[in-house]
């Protein structure tokens, strides 16, 4: 996994300046609908927040697969003419942000191949924790890889399987991998969706007239007028073909071991999404209340999340027109990347004690710039409050995070982090407070606790540092 371990540049602006975890990927699938690729295009629009580096759609007309992938946003990758070249009543789509594999067209998904069993395409949200080990084994056995993505390991395992049907070949491959995955597979006549046995990454099922649709988040259904049916359960495989929908359980399951990523509620998912009956919007409101209880502060106003009964003001205005390719003017404007996105409202901030709420601190660089920007706008005090615990460990389950050495909270106390970001005070929501706010049970919080539910066999250094045990 290299998503956060290498500095990347888009245009002249370092992506490192965006000091947040990045959404991992989003997947979409549809079977049995007219102009399926158009529906996939719209579904990917709704999932654009989960990945902005690449997008792709594979469609089927019942006899063969058609593919188009490209770098950039969905609306830039696809035109009406290109969608016309993706015929058929079934399709799968993918939006990508780099986790395993670099930022390159060869790693864009869905991956589509022809093998001895026929044609198959796959789109993956997650990360295989033993993907590198499996890749080395497959290469020693003669397999040739065309991408850096761990998803291609699945393709090779499926191609090598001796099982009779596509469904059995997919199950055979998945029994050999470990880690986090929500997957949609497409053959010329069948769509298969699978969620890993621990349910790290979300996957949802919907219906549009007589067609079935699948997506990483339910809001993708709303845009196309589809009805949300339910979440795909951890360890469930859904098979959709002309005979209808079939739900299978190809894995041995422990119902008590569920580990959906708790950061979906903190930051990744759209506010209008719900998973397992828990509203993301409501969970985030509860995080604000819990944060006010855990980390009270004497202030005049809150920016931008209301808490503790203080007045709520939009003291920082976000630009919605900032693309990922903006030419930075050398050193002529300090903190240009932050200024480009956020604009302080001086009349609201001047002379005030300001409580600033953010979802997380990763490296601390952006928090430091925001604090300085608010001070420069005339604020008397700046108190930083974070609606999640200190991020002290990297994610190995499909989120783009830095190495542990780059995580400021991993090697510094709260006081030391506060000194770095230059706030008057800094307070984090406790892990217990976060879990209470989200509600339900069965979440992965390894990025806060360092307790990894699944061993990370691809990272020897990490295994030497910490016993990998369930949360």
C-alpha cells in the first residue's frame, strides 16, 4: 500500500497540503436496466467524493464487455459519445483514489480481462493485506501483472481457479485473500457483489423498476431514482443474472466479529448516507455534542460546527470551484493551498475567541495554517477541537493514510501537537465518545488504537512493532 507514503503532485499543488485522510474508492453496479452505463455514470457522480483521481465503467450487452477508463473526475472522463460506446443492460463502475498502486491509468478500475474462462471485470473498494505476498507467489509461478494494484491479484486467482462457474471461481479466489474488500464483478451475463467477512467497507443494494443496483453508499441510488433495499451483509455474496438475485454465504462467519470502518461516519461518507440503519448526519451531530462534553471551551463562537450552546458562524468560507489542477504562484503567496480553499470572514472573527472544529489531524500542517489564518483575521483566541481521537496508526484496509512516522499524534503528546499547530488549546474526542456518538457495534478503529483486526502480512515492520489483535 503506497497511497499516503509518497508525495504526489497534481499540477503545481502538492497533494500533501491537503492534510486529511482521503476517501478510498467507490463502486457501483447495475444489472437489467436500459442504458446501464448512463446509470453507472450518474451513480459514480454521487460517489465522486470517494475518489477523484480516476474513473471507469465496464458494460455488457450480454455477449461481451465494453470498457472505458480515464484519469480525472467522472464528468471529465466520460462524454455522451463515450457512454454510447458502452452498450448493454448491465455495468459496473469505479472512482479511485490511490491506496495500493500509484496514480496512473494502468491502475484505474474496473479491471477487465479475457482469460480461459471468458471475460470478467472487477471494481474494488478496500485493500488486500496479503496482496503483495500473493503477487510475489503468482509471479514466481509465471503470472505477469500489468498494474500495481492489489486488485489484479484477484483477477489472476480467478483465472487460475479450476472451479466450474464464475461464482465458484470468485469464491475460490476470495478464500485466498485477506483484508478489506467490497467488490463488484461483471461477466457478459452475470453481476456478482461481495463484501468481506468483517464488513470493513460499505456496500448497499437497491432496485430500480426491474433492475438491481449496487453502490458504496445509498445516496447513489437517490440520484437515479432507485429504491434502497438494504446493506450487503459482511461475508455475503450477491449473484444477479437473468434468473434474479441470489444471496450466498461462501465464508465461515463469526457474527460477533464485525469491523466496519468507523471513519466512514467521521469523514468519508456523504452526510445523507446511512449504514446499518445509522444516519451519518445524525452520528456527526452526536460527535459534536460528545466533543463539547469531552472538551469544553470558553469561546464566543464555533466554526463551523455548533456545540456547547455557542453561536454558530461560517467564519471560514470554502471555495467549491477549486479543481485538482491549479497552478500555484511559486512562493508569492504564503499558505496558498489553504487560502485557495478557505476564506476567513474577518468581520465575524475579529476580536473573538474562536472554537474551530475539524474531523481529524493527520500531519498537522493544514491545522497550523488554518489557526494562523484565523489569527491573521483578528481572532483573539483560537481553540482547536477535533471530532475524532488522535490518529496514531496508519490504515491498511483501503484508506489513504501516511506512514506512522508522518502522523503527528503518533510521536507527540496533545500538548506538543498543540504547540505545533499554535492554537490556544487543543482537544480531541475520546474513542469511547466517538463510539457512543456513532452507536451500534462492531467497528474498526485501528487508526486510533493500533489494534488491527486482520494481520497485515504485507508489512513486516508493523508486525514487529505491535501484536495484531482484534479491537
